[in-house]
């Protein structure tokens, strides 16, 4: 069991997560609506996690937190006379007796990230009695959302084939109507061919190289892998990638 509390100007949140031997995670968190100190918040989240473990009929538990004070007090190694902490300590010790075996371990906060994130999220949410917060699903995306797929050309030709043919031969696609021919002429005004490669002129006098599906997929992989290193910020780079399928 990992547990942690978070106190900030938004409020106080607590979070704990049980991790089974098979790696299954069972998170739980809450926002505290009463004033409390950092140490009180840590005890609150420890109790939250212990209760969850008891409800799940856990018999053996390793409780991991990043507040060494709580860990040593729970183990009986350190005493306290703080009237705010004593009731918490007595309650934790009562819950400990419900387990066949339980150990406490102190770790740095960097090793307690999941519980810390739960506590911070709970502290930031302005939760009113009339509001209901659905469970937060966490998925795994193995590819970037905006470049995971490059459509294949249905006729086997690259998307710029008609433009290239018009520039080279002045010919329109077969069965094209008047409006389609006019649109093609407009598009062609922004393109030119050099060395067998088609380029598009940009308003800032730059040149964008037109690429087919196969080359576009390769370039996207290299860009997101950081092979060459962009010479612009991420937002501008993404906009250029998305512009009509050319680079």
C-alpha cells in the first residue's frame, strides 16, 4: 500500500493505492473538508488505505509512505504527545491488529508518485455536495494522437499526382468537370516541380516538399523520434506536419 497526503491553497487531499502481487492497482482518494495539518493528512490517508485493505480482506500488507514520522510512530519507535496526532496513532495501531502481518516502510516522495498524484488531484478539485465525479480512466497510448495514421491513396497514386501531371503536361484528370479543372488550376499556381520533386510555395517564401504516403510515414516516425532535432518549437512543428500532407 502506497499512501500520501497533499496540502495546498486549494485544500487537502489524500490518496492511497493498493498493489497486488499480480500488479493490479486499486486506487482510492478523498478531499478533506476540515482543517488539518500535514501530519494529520498523512494519518488520514494511511487510515484510508488500511480500511480499503481490510475491506478487501488483505491479510499481509506492506505500507509505504514518504513521511518518516508516521512510519516510526506506527512502529512504536517514536512517541508523541501531540493531542492532534494521538487519536490518529491509537486508531492506526487498532487497525494494524486486523492484519496477520503488516510492515511499514519509509521511501522518498519520488518513489511514491502514484499516491502523491492521487492526493494532489483530490486537493485541487472543488468538490461540492451536488456534484458527482466519475472514476478517472487511465489509458495507454502507444502512438501520438495526431500522426498515428496516414491514409493510403485509393488509386495508387500520390495525392499530388493530378497537380504534377497538370504542371508537366497541362492535362486534366479523366472525366473531370469544369469546377474541378478550375480548382486544379488554382492549386497548381502554388506548386512547381524541380528534379522530379514537387514543391509548394508558402506565403513566407518557404518551400514545402510534397511526399507520398510511404515517405510521410517514415518522416513522421523520424520527427517524433527526434532523429534530426527540430529547429522550431513543438507547436509550430505540429502545425507544419498537419498542413495538407506535405513538408
